[in-house]
C-alpha cells in the first residue's frame, strides 16, 4: 500500500440534467454507488486514502452507505465549502457550488502526497487505478491526465460537453478546449459550435493524476477567480481552466495517457441503463465481486 497516495472523488455536484443525485444512485448486483467501483479498484491497487468531496444534501446517506469501507481503507468526507473569510463576500442566497477547482481545494488539508481526482458520476475502467499507480511510481514532477477517445464518451440520449485535448509531440498537454452539445454523426462527432471532431480525438473526462504541489497553483488561480466573481450567482471555477492557466504560465507539465478501457457515465436519466448493463457485464466477467461486502 502506498501510504501517501489518495483518491479524491468529486461528489458535490447537483446533477441538474440527471433529475436527481447521481452520487446516490445504485448499480449492479452489488447495489453500490457508482463511485464504489472506483473505490474497490483503488483499494486493490494500493491506495491508502479515499477522500470524498460532497455537498450537505448527500453526506448523511453517503457516510452511512460507505461506512463498511472504513475497515479496508481510510475514508474522509469533506464538504465542498469556501473559507470562512470568503463566505461573507458571497451574494446572499447563492447555493450553487463553486466548481471543480474549488472542490479540490476543499480537500487540501486531507491531501498528504500525490493524488488522483475523478468524478463520482463517471466510470473509467477497472484497471485505471493501477494505471495511475504505475504513473506515480515513475513520475515525481509532472502531473498526468488519463484521457479517452471522444467517440467512446458520448451519450445517445443528448449532447454532452467535453474538453478536447491538444497534445504536444512529447505527450504533454498543450491545451484543453471545451466543446458543447457533442453528438455522434456519420462523419465523426459534431459540436454545437459547428465543428466536426474525429472519433479518436482524446478528451479529458476529469481523471487527473496530481502531485501535491498542484494545490498551491489551484489556490492562486481560485483566489484571483473569486475576487472577480464573488458576487456572481452562477460562476464556477473549473479544474481544466486552472490547469490550463498553470500550463500557460509554464508552472506545470501534464503527461497525457490514454484510457485503456471503456468509459461510461451519467449525464441524462436514460444513461443509467447503459451504466447498469456495463457494470453487470464486468461483474459476470469477475472483475468485481457480487457484493463489495464479500472482500
């Protein structure tokens, strides 16, 4: 077990298009949260700590459901919240979270070494945690991003947003360009901006491999963002934007790795059946036990 390696799961979103709390939906014969499949893979790979960034509406149910995991790994729950000094500057009545960059910063005190960041509503493949562990075993300076071919990340139930990766010849990330309303077409993938994208183009699904010093860069970026948007009702500080800024400033380098397995995830209610079928198939292949209580 790597005593410093943490898995940070972003589970604080409100899931407006899903019409419910994606974090609390259960799947497979395990009747498990989607994020529990990642927890299983992380424990098996040797992660020592799992940190969940949540919102107040789900924390009670999540702590109850995930309590048995504490017998296998350190589990820490963190509320996605601002510093006390920032809270007094926020416009009265705002309930919307402040975005994925701020969610990571909420867990700053719990992070003691390299860490993986992932979304609670995405499934990245059963071997992805081992892929992350292998990266950290060989890399102590650069950060990482496990990216997926865009053609494997679309939903048949509606348009989605993805971060299109522009990758340098040395496999480092040059830039991420957010594209919206992406759908599969006969000649590729079409975006709401009128662009056609090749299906094998790699996109970010927010699976980051971070050295701990990224936190200082995120803090500087969010502080500047918050100064400009403290009174906004809707502004969010996104992790890819913070990473892009640090790359532009030549503060960090990010290696891009290709995901080895099929990604599935939850955006629309009808996506649930796709995720359910995929996880059932993996369980039949004995990638996962029929109950996480069996391990």
